[in-house]
C-alpha cells in the first residue's frame, strides 16, 4: 500500500465516524495536515515516503479516536456510540410505525362508517405516533448519553492498531456491522413471535368503556402454512449475517450464499402473495399483499444486482488471470 492510498483510506475511515454536515471540512483539513507532516518528515529522514506515511497515520491514532477529537466539545453522543445510536433509533421508529399502522387498520375495519372516520383516525394516529416517537427518542438519547459518560473509552496507543488493516475507500467487501447486528435481532424477534404463538398473534384492543380488553385475531389461519418457509428463510439470513459478522468481511462464497438467501426470500414472498388470505379482513389482506408485492420487487432487484456483480467479478477475475498467464494474447 503506497502513501497516497493509505491517506485516502485513513481519511475516509475517519469520516465514517463523523456527522455528514462536518465530514467534508474535517477530511479536507486532515488531508492538508497529514500531507504537510509527510513532506516535512520526508525531508528530515532517510525512510521512504510510504514508511513515513505509515508512521504518521499510526501516531495520529485509530479513526474512531481521531473523529472523537474533531467532535464538538460537550457532544452528547460521541463517535464511539453514534452509529449504534442511529441504528437503535431507526429500529424503534420503524416498530412504532408498524404498530400504529396496525392499530389504525383495525380501528378502520371495525368502524361502522369508515369513510367518515378515516380522517379523525389519521389525525389521532399522527398525534399518538409523534408523542411516542418523542418519548422514545428522549429515552434512547438519555441511555446512550449515560453510556458515553460512564463506560470507559479504551486509550489507543500507536502500537495497538495497524493502519494496513484499513479497508479500501470503495471496498465491496466492507461490512456494516451495526446494520447486520440490527438485522439479526429483528429477524430473530420476528421468528420467535411467529413460532411461539401463531394463533394468538393479534392486537389487544380496548372495549368502548376502556375498562375491558378483547383479543382481536388479525392473521388468517391459511397464512400459517407458510410458517416453515418463513422460518427457514429467516434462519438462513441469521446464519449468513452471523458468519459475515464473525469474519469481518464479505467473500465470494458468502456473496453466493447471500444470493441464495435472497432467492429463497423471494420464493417465500411469492407463495404468500399468490396463495390465500393473509389477514382476516379482505381489505387488510389486499393492503398486506400490495405491501408484500413492493417488498418482493425490492428483493428481486437486489438479487439481480447481486448476480450481476458476481458474474461481472468472475469475468474480470478470469480476464486478469488470463492476462497474467498468457501475456501478449487477446482475451
């Protein structure tokens, strides 16, 4: 790895731990500072430019620690916990949105005059969703702020990390660790709920006087024939993500396994859409199948993209190998 590539990787990695609004300015400042130091030491010492760049970057410290130094003073949540904080917020908000939309659909289905009640229900939905979103946002922020101040941050010395391990700026095998962990947790919770009690998966709804509660079954009995397929698809995705997290990078076998997982997910979604009702109400079933249709379209497009990248990479690898083994011949 030459000096220029090392600086590119290092500055890019620091930027990944900074807010977007300040990322470009910090990266520009860092590049100017590092290049000045590199030139000064190159004039003073007998080492090569590449060796000096390695030394300078190592002395600067790990990207997370450098990002922390550039963070504003008194920042509520620093770069060590900021990625996990954002992922947690997204998961909670998505779950809240799903719960409130489900409640809205149930209330609309039980209404005697849906056309007249739809706008009052939407207004109530938005109001309640905002209240709970603000409450959860405050709680999550408070918890991560406490973690930021109570948990010690390990001090990284120049000897404790190796700049040569920095990933490429455009590295197709780079992993989003927090995203993978969040996906594993969400999929596992989904499978536990479906497999532990399929016939009581429902919403508890207050009766008119508010003092009693009744259980409203939402999912049609015909839906449960798809449960083994859903479970197999979910377990395959969990296993694949755990393998990628453990390895720390994607590789070609894992990419092919990812394609297989996408294809299985597509088959399962198609079976659910094409065979029988999903929810007890025909109107809700239609909405659910429209949503699943959009999800299926996304899964298919992702699978096509995965296959294209795999085939293209194989062709490029073959041509590169042929050029090395048979120089001077046309591929």
